[in-house]
C-alpha cells in the first residue's frame, strides 16, 4: 500500500513540478539563472521532470523513472547546498523520501 501511494505521489509531484518549471514564471527563471544555469534551463528541467513522472507511472519504465528522478532531485539538493539556500531543502527532501519509499517498500 505504501509503495503504491508513494508511486502515485511521485508521479503527481514530478508532473506538477515539471509543468511549473516548464511554464517558467519570472521568479522561476530568475532562480535558475541566479544559481548559474542558462536562461532556458527551466524548460530542460521541466521536461526531465515530466519524463520522470511518465516513466514512474508506467511499470516497465518505473526503474528508469526513479533513477532519473533521483538524479534530478540530487542535482537540486546540491544546487541548494552550493548556494546556501537552506530554506529550499524541505521540498527536495520530501521527493527523496518518496523515491526511497517507492524504490524500497513492497
């Protein structure tokens, strides 16, 4: 049960984050640029997040989606740590917990 809930929460979270990043509000775009990423990086990140959501939703792609999602979130955590924006750590931490529950619970 926990496994299924974690899977579908991840799908929703990655899809939502992907759409949010792909739309790229002014604040979102500025945040990526402030962290040293190119101005188009929000589109790339959003696309990867949506792809991760789709892969996680499909049993045949779930493992690849979890790996991709983990890479995305680890990159986000490292970016937050590098720029010492510690108040931004809770959200990626929730993603990491959900990924761990999806990957290791049965």
